[in-house]
C-alpha cells in the first residue's frame, strides 16, 4: 500500500506568438504547457516540489523542452512563462493546512478543558 509519493497538476496552456515547430516547422502554432509537481500523503498534496514547462506543437503534437528549441523568440516566451505565469495552486498546500489546524486544535483543547 502506497501512502506517499508525488503528483502533478496542469497549469493552463497559453499560445505563443510567432515561432515554428522544431519538428514539423509549422508556423505560429506553438503552445506552452506547465506542470507543477507536489508531494502527497494519501493523495492529499502537502507542498510543491518543482515545475516543468514544455512547448507543444498544435499540428504534430510534439512536446519540446527549452534545450530543444532553436528559435530565440520562443526561448524568450518560454522563459517568461516559466518565471511569471506558473503560480503554485493553493491546494498544493492543503495537507500542511490540515496538519497545522490539527496541531493548533491539539494545543488549544487542553486550555478549553480548564
């Protein structure tokens, strides 16, 4: 029985302006997609552990990492998206919130009994 591990959630994709696919050379049909990874216990996310970003061609569906992109315009858009548009969802901390609430409740209960 697995009680802990990692998971990921998808960040909303965004179409990039300009550029061409490194594989099929289709123009102006590149999308950028981000994923946030998190650590979970019993499938409850506790904290984020990283992010991955890919560009995806809308024509051939090829997925490419930053090192596979030759177009400087796409590299700039890729870096901007990775640094500014991938925000950690609040629910990646739900396990920590539940844990903190339980600790506070345990600490307060003896005070309420007096």
